[in-house]
C-alpha cells in the first residue's frame, strides 16, 4: 500500500518526473496522479529505469500510478 501521494495533475513535463524522483528518493511506496498520457508514460519510464514496480489504473480522466521499490 502506498504511504505517500504525488499529485502531478496539471503539471507540464518534466515536473511530474521531477516530483516522482523526489518521492522515489524518500519513500518505499507511493502513488503518482497524472492527467495526461505523456506524463503517465514518462513517470512509468523513469520507474522502469529505477527498477521499481508500477501499477497503473484509470481514475476518471486521470491515471493513478502506484510505485514500489
């Protein structure tokens, strides 16, 4: 279960990835909320590069990306 939430909705790249990296450095499990396809793919790509597990689900018009190290 995620213990921290990053709300990156409405932010332009690279800010969602920057905020994801900060959360990655400080937390074992967290959730990232994004509202566009590009941010979703960039966050997932970053997490894959860091060898983290991700799970993506649609949340209305947003995406919820659950990340665990």
